[in-house]
C-alpha cells in the first residue's frame, strides 16, 4: 500500500492542479509532496522499529539499537537519508497542497497509524 501511495504522490507532483483545485496561491503548478512523503515514510519505519523495541520498556539500548539499525541496514539507511536530504522543502510543499496531495497525505497518515497499531498488537 505504501508503494501505491508513493506512486500517487510522485504522479501528483508532476501533474498541474485542476482548475479550482490548485494551491491557495494560484500558481499554475503545485510543488508536489515528494519530500513530505519521504519524511512520513521514514517516521513510520522508525516508529514501527521503536514500537517493537519498547514493548518491554524504554531504555538506552533502544536508542543504540536504532542507530545500529540505521548503520547496518541499507534499506533503512536509504529511507532515512532520503527523508533528511529534502526535509527543508516540506514547508513549501505543505503551503502549496492541492486537493489530491492532501488526500494522499491523509491516506498515508492513516496507513502509518495502522502500521503502528498492528505492531502494538503483535505478541
């Protein structure tokens, strides 16, 4: 599902908004939500990882485990790096949301919550 949402986000960032659906500034083309989606993806990944770790209580070993995971898992590192690289663009993206982008971010947020709840439900 996350890949489908990422594809939707990428497509919406390339498509000019429809009339009466664009950003509040009236620009012809939306700036997109690529960077915002990447940060949400990283937050979801980190949150699910930490949720699994802290089920037995929070400790310094959890922070160390997160750092170890970032350094040793290439996929985890790639997601984290993508999020950090474009984080400065998020205010521009959020100030320029069109309707489709807002819906995409809402769905992504709900997916994030679902992943965390499912993780909490794991034995």
